């Protein structure tokens, strides 16, 4: 019986999950304890919101549908799929081809094995709870945005202030970069970026000032 160990990481994830080896060590141990000797590993570095841009996931599902894989072992459901609708669709596809799924460390229920009736039921519960949680998060986000707009009258990043590069170049002849930025009302780093992109040389020495009476 061939088992697939599936790990997924993305740059948006928490630090301890950044290295797929962290997940694979746990999955290998589970497979060894439960007698899975014929094991293949799949790793994706992508978002779990959908199956797009997840070549390893797609290959794993295709082999499961071809009945080359009998069980998929992953750390938690969010490693497999975050989207409720697409996740349930893939679970039904796996059930149709006789492939079960094991969640080694689900945060709520511990180990979930869909090869058992109770495990299959628990998986449905996990998906349902996840869907409710995402809806609540979306609702709280909308409420927060509405409150911010009501208090401040706008939402999102402020429009970047244009920089008069020609004027800045003239000011730099008698003023420092910091002084020029203050006069133009822009951050020093923003002014520096605009000047460099325009090819304006930024003096590294103090500007000359007329000190005569």
C-alpha cells in the first residue's frame, strides 16, 4: 500500500512551518509507526487557498485517482487545502477512488483518519468549522474597515506624494539631503529614491553656504 506524505509551505506562513522538513519529519515518523513502508513525498511552496500553482499536489491527486496511492498523510487540513468548497471536492474525489487521508495533528481533533466512518465525519466537521471561521474573519475585517473609514474618512495607503526632482536638485546645491526633504515635505528615503531614478547625483559632502555678511 503506497502512502503519500504531503507538506506545503508558503512565505505567508508562520516561521516554524517555513521549512517543509519540519512537517516531513513528523509525517515520516507517523508512517513508520503505522507500518507504511512504501512512501513517496510531495512538497509544494505555494498558498493553500487553491490547487493552482501546486504541481506536487496535482501530481499526487492524479496518482491517487489512478489508484497508485492508497493514503495521503499530511500534518493538518490547512496543509492540504484552505478553501472549503475545493477541499471538499478533492476529498470526494479521493473517496471515489478509494484513497483515504490522514491528518496527523489536527488542532481540534488530533489524528483524523478518513478510512474510518468517524474520521470521515470529523473531516466534514473540520471543513464546516473552517468555513464559519473564515466568514467571521471576513465579517470582522469589513467592520474594522468601516470603522476606520468613519473615523478617518479614508481607507488604504495614501497616494504617494510627487517629488519635484528639478527643484530638489537645485536645493541640494545649498542644502543637505535631509534639509531638502524637509523643505519638500517628503521622507528622506523617498527623495533619495526619486533622485537616483532620475540620475541626479546626491552630494556626499556638506553643501556650500554663503557665510559672508
